[in-house]
C-alpha cells in the first residue's frame, strides 16, 4: 500500500564528510498522475524529475528560495519543468503528457527516449537581483545520471543520484523515490570504497520502496560500515501556489493590441495553470475594470513622484 504522504529524510556521516538525502515521493508522483493524466512513460519521466527537484530544493536555505529544474531535450516529451521550495514541496509539468514509447533495450520505461538530448537548466531564486542559472548537458535523459553530471560540472560536488518510479497497468505510480549521496569537504578517503559498494548493493530505489523498505532502512544500507546520524525528516507534497489574482494581474498587463483582441472576441477569458490544472475564468467587464484601476494607480503614483521631485527642487532653490 503506497504511503499517504511523501517524506524526505536526511543523514550525515559522523565526520561530516558524507551526506545522504532520501525521498519517498510516491504520494507526490501519484498526485501528478491524477492532475496530468500521464502515460506510463511520462509518469516515470515526470515522476523522476519531480523527485530530483524535491531532493535538490530541500538543500535551499531560506523560506522564500525556489529551485527550478528544466530539461530542454529533443525527445517527444518536449520541455520538462519542475519547481521546488526549500521544504521539498514540488510541482511540475511537461509539454506532452500523453504519448507512449516502447520499453528500452533493458525492458524498462524509456525515460531517456522521452527526454532526448539537449541541456539541463537548474535555476535557483535565492532572493537576489538575479537568479543563479546552472547549465549542463543531458548525458542520457534518464535524469539521475543528468543530475549527477550537473553537480559535478556546475557545483563541483561529487554526487551519486538514484531515482526510480514504478507504474501499474492504470499508468498510476505505486512506488517512487530517490536519493542523493554527496561528498562534503573533509570526507574520509577510506569511506569511498565502502560507499561505492553500498550504492551498488542497494540496487533499485523504487524496488526497495515497493518492497516496503522505509527511508531509515535505505539510508542504513547506504551507510553500512560508516558511522552516521539522522538529522531531520519532513513531509512533502505536490504543492502549487497559483492564485486567481496572479492571472488577473498578468492579463491586465497585456499590451493594448492583445487586450483589444480579447475584447473583440466577446467571450470570458479562461486561463489554466500548467502545474495543477486549475482553471480561472474572467469576465470582460472584470478585466476592463481591473485594467482601468491599474491605470489610475499608475497615474497617481506618477503624480506623487512628480510632486515629490518638485518639492525637493523648491527646497534646493530656497537653500541657494
């Protein structure tokens, strides 16, 4: 029986040289299946991307930080975009959710074929004037290998990434998860061989989850022979913060030509969130009123600025 909630667990070796972030993302991926009605291939593709985003975004420091993972490949999935917050909550979509591919040469869902080749973008909004943007090549399209390459080339952090999604006959996820194993400054060289052996012995993370293993047990397997401590855990969810007002502000900011086209159509304007599928409908009278109110506010702000500049100029002249 799949977990009702998804969870992240984090652990670190006693010397601080190795950290493991584990995620059972089954509930998150199941929710994405319900929203996007994905095919088997796209359940696995989007599910892996969501899991990777959750793992990576949980490393952010501040409440307002976000991380966007974007695969721009030449495969039939088109762009795959996922966004996560500092607590690992995540949302995502792909350009094409419905297509199906034949299994790959190993008989597994063909995620690499869905993504294709291209570039992986990692965009971190850290509350600064410009976001951080890291770019690395898509090396396989299988996502885990691409995340490993990103950490090596863009962040110079030796990382092992494992991701997996199990899908039933109804295209619904019944087990999903993954982990990051990262070497931190000051790691013990003697632990590397143990770590490599443990990762190989651990095998498929989605199979472990499907077999009923929890995060504590999987982390213990990865740290076998290495002293470590669990340092936190928290629930995560598929979470979309879209709001009606955001769409209204976007609509009334359109240029005059585009707005006139909407008016000429004479029909209410319907918008749809790509991440959660929620629809928002706006009557034309509402758009007109909101646009006029926005223009009035802008004119008032401009007048206040002009008055302030005139006042400052008069004070300066008086001092002269």
